[in-house]
C-alpha cells in the first residue's frame, strides 16, 4: 500500500528545500537582508528584486530566506526541547507509576488546558521578548503533548510479559527502555515531531506577528507580515510572500508527518 | 461509568485550580505592574504609585493575594477590573457574546461545508484528484489565520470598497449589519476547521465504505446516497466530535488574532488588552473561563466517547 | 440533533450572503471616530497619553485655549487683565458656563482645580506648571484673581492645559469625566468604544452641532483604513504618513493636515556610560541622517526637528542652526575618539513597541548608526515594560514619540531642567538651568526668544534627547464632515464646530 507516498515525498521535498535554503541563506540571498534602500521601497516583483521590497527597501527574498533560518531554528529547538523534557517525563511517570505519575500528568493537563497563544504570550511577557524566550514558550506549550504521547506505550510495555521476562534475566530498566521502547516508538515520535513542527511554525509566526518574537532587524517571517500589513494598500507583495512562506514551511512538515503516518498505519489516517 | 465521570470531574477541578495558580504566578512575574501602567508615562511620584499599589492590594505577598482571590472566587466573586472598577464578570459577560457568536458561526459554517465536502472527497475515484484534495486540505489547516484575515480585508477593499466589513454591530441592534461584519472573520477562522473536519469525515467514510455492513446495505439495493448518509456517516460521528472538541480550543486561540484584525470587541481582545494593562483580576478570570470551557468541551466529548464505546470505560 | 444544527447554520449562511454588499448607513448625528488605542484613564490632571487627550479635549476646557494657530484665546475665561508688573491676573469667567452635572462654574471651582493639580497626592505631571501661583481669590461672583511670585510668560498658555473638572466628581474622574465642554461622557466599553453625547447646556449657544461622538477603538491600521474608506467611520483623527499616502485619492475620503507637535526622539541616559559624555551624544547626532529618516518613515511628509517643533514658528530655530544635524560619519568617529572610545560602541535602545511608527524609526536609525560604526541593539518592549523602565531611568537609550507642548518653558523645564518632573535622562546642566529660569521670568518676547535660542543650541547637539523628526499630522474625514480642523496639539477641540452635511 504505497498510496501515501507522493504526498510524503512532496512534504519531504518541501522541508528539505526550505531547510537547505535556510542553511544556505548567507550565501544564496541576493542582498544583505538588513540593508535599507529607501528609493527602491515597496516595489513589486522584478528583475532586481525577485520578490520585491518592503517599506524600507529591503529585499523581500533575502529577508524571507533569513526568516526561514529564524523560523526553523526556533521551531526545531522548541520541539526538540519539548520532546526531550516531555518525553522523559512521560516515560518516567509511566515507568515509576504511583503518585509521581499522577502529579506529573495532572501538571501536564494544566499546561495542556491553557490556550496555546495565551500561554506563550504569558511566558514571553515574563521572560521578555526575543528568540530564546519564544523557543522556551513554544517548548513549554508542546511538552504535555510529548509527555502524553510517550506515556501510554510505556504503560503497555511495563505490563507486558516481555518486560517480566527481561527483568527475570536481569536486564536493567535503562536497557529495556533504550533497547525496546524507543526503537519501537521512533516512527510515532517522528510523526508527532513533524506535525508539531508544523504547528510550532504557526505559533512562532503568530508570536512574531504580535511583536513578541525575535527583535528587529533580524528577519522573521511573522514580523515581516506584521510590518507589511500597514502598507497593504501600497504593495501587497511583502505581505503575500511572507505569509506564503509561513504557509509553505508549515505545509511541508504537515504533509511529511501526515504521509509518514499513513505509511505506518493507513488505518490511523487523520485520526489525530 | 459513573466512576469514570466522577474521576474525570475531579481531574477537571484540579486542572482549573492548577490553571488559576499558574496564571496568577505568571502575571505577577511580568515586569511593570498595574499601578505603573495606569499612571502612564507621566510623572507619577513613588508615593502615588505606592498608594495605588496599596489600594489594589499589590503590596501584599503573592500568597496573600492568591488566597484573597481564591476565597472570593469560591464564593463566585472574581474581583473587579483594576481599570474600570466594574466586576470582572460583567466585563467578560459584555465581551463573551462576540467571541461565542464568532465561534458558533465559524463552527456551524465549518460543519455545514465539511460534511458534504468530506463525503465528496471520500467518493473520489481518481488518485490525482484525491492527492490534490488532500494537499488542499492540509494547506487549509496550516494557513495562518492572521494572514488570511489581512488578505481577506485587503481583497474586500479592492473588490468592494463600500462593503461594511469592519467594526461590530450587536446582533440585537441590527442582525443584517451584524452578520455582514462577521462574514470575513468567520471565513478567516473557519477555513482551518473546515479542512480538519473534512479530512476526518473523509477518512471515516472511506473506512466505513469498505466495511461489511455497508456492502450488505448496498446488496440490499439501497441507493448510494442512502448508504453514505444513513450508514457510513454515522460511523464518522465519534472522530468528528473529537475533532470538534479539539477545534473548540483552536477557535478560541484563533479568535484572539482575528478579533484584533477585524476590530471585534471579543474576549480575545479583552485578554490581550488586559495583559498589556496588567489588569490582573480580569486576566485571571478570563483565562480561567477559557480553559475551563475548553476542558469542559473535551470532558463532554469524553463522555460521548464513553457512552458510545464500552471499551473506553475501562481506561 | 446534528441535522437541526446544520439546517440552522445553513439558514444563517443563506441570510449572510445576500447582504455582504454594503448598505448606506443613515446620516446619524453621532460622529463615528476610529482611534487606535484605549485611553489609560480619563482624569485630565493625571493621564497625559494622546489617547486620553483625544477624548478629554471634547469634555474639558481650560480658562484659556490654544487655537489652530497655537495662539492663546479665551475659553472658560471670557477675558482677563494683567497688572503692569506682570504679577496679578484677573480672569472674568464665562457667563452661563456649567458643569455637565448642571452646576454653574464658580471662581472657587478654578481654585479647587489648581489646588488639586498642585496637591502631591494627585501626582499630576502638570503640578510644576502652577507652583508659581502665590495667591488665589474669588472677586465677586465670577472673577478670579491670581497673584504670582514672579512674572510668568507662559502662564496663559499653561492655563490652557489645565482642564477644569467638577471638584465634587474628583474621586471618579479616571472613569467618569465631568467637565464643561461641548460633549459630555456617556459610556465606556473598554477596548471597544467610548461614547460622548451633545452637551445641551454648552455655553456657546447653538454648539455643538453633532449629536454625539463615538470613539471606536480599532488597533489595526489597515482595519481603520478599510473602515474609513468604506464609510463605517467618518473621522480618523490621527493618521500617519504611510496611511495618509494609502488613503490619498480614495473616493469619499478627505485628508486634512497640520504640523505635528509630537516628535520622535532618542532619549539617552546621561547618568551612566557611555552617554554621560557629551561627545558621545554629539557623535550619535552626527551619525544620524534625519532627512533620510523623514523619507523612510514619514514618506517625506515631515521635517527634521530640533529641540522645538517647527510648528512653534515664533520660537523654533531652523535646524540649519545646529552643525551636528549634517550627517558626518567621520566627525562622529572623531567625537568618539575624543571621548576615549575605541572600537565599535555597543549600545542598547529600548523601543516603545506599541507604536509601529516608533519601531520603524528605530530600525532606520539603527541601520544608520551601525553604518557609522556603532553596534546598536534594539529592545522592542511592550508598553507596560517600556513605561516601567522609562520611569526608573532603567535604559541606556530609548526610542519613543513624545507629545510636544505649545510653550517652550513648559516642555524644557519638565524634561531638561535639573530635577525636572520628566527628566528621566538625569540630565543636569547649570548653564541650561540658568537660561530656563531667566526665560520663565522674562515677559519681553524678544529677550525670551534670545534665551530660548541659547537653550536650543545647548540641547540640540549635546543634550540628552536626540530629536529626530516632526511628522505632518494627518486626519482623514469622510467628504460630508464639515467644520473640523486638525490641531498640532492633537486636540479635537474643533469638533464642537463640526457637522455632517445632510
């Protein structure tokens, strides 16, 4: 059953191309993303500026490329952090059980119940705006998702005959978890991480849009969109392109995660 | 079943309590307090700030402030707005209608569109068409609502410059003007929901159409339409409801930004404003309300789940 | 159940669609106004934000008023006399002036207002304006005599900034204003709108023409633009240059303009390195290209500004008088060397994040400074945090927008005199203090101007505030709004003469 493949590949291609563009942005960007050229401002797409310019005459393509860099770095850092912290918490809670499990999971419930954007706004308000705070804020938002995701399979494994047998021959907890739980779960983790990245990108963009993300003049797609909004009636292009770039980034990870999920278990498709 | 409900209810109480503690801690850690913000960028003497702090109770310890708040909250008194002196319940009640209207309109519009769209998608035979539809639906889910809102506003201004699309007119005052102004925000907010729901409907339908009872129904000579709507659709109900529950949370978060873009006086704007103004009692109450609603909706979905699927009762 | 739900929704959708195209609104007598921010409270003696003044300027009046040409004219005082020594002022109160609660305005009310502003408990930023008033007494039923300890040239224009409130309502003025103006307070729905209604007992018979004002709070610039272009709003009182350029030529929209008193600036903390050294402040000035800034942020609709707004034609020196206003990166470097600074000077500027124009100014200035060899970091702050740091002088430098003042004494004294009320820069310069004290007592306009010329020269290049630019202030109205004139002070006082053409 390879029905999902074209979408999986489309997603993978989008992710790889955009990630490469982000990595290579210092070399492939046609202009310095922060250099202002007032005379050339608010131009539409053309030969000199492929995607046009913003209100300070900065090159939209260059800013978008560097914007990808910011967006991917923050989203990836926050999702990986959430996976590390949330995943460990979920596994430990399930493995130890008892009150530790109860306390940890209720805490996760509390975090999970918060409206995402408001939780992130609150954390950034405390830490002060900036790339680091944004990554922390999004990381906190996603921690409960990974904790819950890894807790259930750990519970199943813990009660299995397999573990009883492994214990009987003297295998350590660490070995059981590392050798058997993680390899079995890695596809699921990959799917969830990919889908989380897709939404983390949207959250990062929303926060930058609200002026809470990376500080200017660092190129950030959400902030580009926010700033270009005031000039929509002059030139819609910076707003169109920065929004489209956010969409493509999120789309890539979502298609990839979705396709991967289909491939792993077609029956579970779309049952998230 | 009763036990399952009771235990879920207990968890709900705990979550509400945890959220209130967390909110409280968070807003008091934010630099710059209400007294400073209220007195503005003018020359307010330290004495004046201290006096106002005292009046607002901000000079007490955090624990004392929280104890004071929770004692009031348990008696149904969520405090008064720092800025207007009105009970926060009144402030919220005046705003929640807009958000509810926006959410309900978006959700109904989404359901109305997603059901037939999902069914249609399930019956597509050509794989190219199916891929196209799936890419579109994923794109629909990932489109940033604030971008969509800004683009819609720009598009509307370009296409129909005299269209009244911004601001808010209460439904009771002029239903038509109200709906007209809610049109664009509803679209901006509903699109990702449409996409999510349509995908769920499609997946469940496809699954159902391959099952024995549908084949039996077909064999009995029922029309295809009857098969889809009477049998297969029922199968889609539970995952559909689950998604609706998840979307309730999304809709609330999305409305924060959409209300900002379209100048709608809803709960989302109230909260963003309250955070900027350090209006502690208001933030506290509004976040509590939002989270409890979100948890309640999911609690109801859980109950439906338990009612529909006996296996779920055990966990 | 689901079926009923869908049917209702379908019906709702069916209702929505045909009316998506605009219906003309009936010519209501209430003027729909779109403004960007909620006021931070409406007590005119305490809150000084633009958002407050915008609304209060319709509710309150002073003894005097500033007209559209920034001249001082009678308001609640219909006339006054000044003794030859400049120490005694007698004001005759306007006959028929009443508060919105129906009570007639008496000389005692004015005295109570001056006392309230001066009371440390009120903590009014205007307190210092009225400390020179020694004696206050009522003369008969409708005259007021003020005696000063020294002649004060700015007194009359300062009295225009003292909104006369009903003393009996003092405790709740932040939320429920009670004044004497052409409109009275009706309702405030936070973050949504504030409505004022016509004051039928206004002393100027026949005014105002409008039945009321509704200040809709619309945070998004693009949304305000869409709203006035479609006729949802009839007045946008504060339009920045970019929005003005976008609105120009839209059918049904008229742009009005005036020179803004408000100005963008970089404020520097002179109490700590590196800006404790005048040479570093001068280097900053030399590195900035104000003409380019005006092009970039104000779309050319503004002017580089010195310490005083060019709107104050009788006081302001032309910027050509300040040598440091000619951008010169090499000279900037030389100044830094003078101050003993080698290598890139690293500086962090706090930026008031709630105004996009300020963020734009900050980005352009940052690019210019970095090009000239500085290393400038921006810290865009949310309003609450910005104010807290500003008040505590907790900054190396900040970028903001300040409201100007029609009188130089008022502004210079508060901001730059040693220990001044808003001297968050912790600036102290005995030479400047001497000039300001002398100017305040000088009633001969020529001699006073001389003193202020000196002050401007001191402040322009090595002062603690780097004045950047004064924009053109635009207001957008629908074509059928008549009689409204925008004012440099951003006051909406002229709305009392506005009407909507039938």
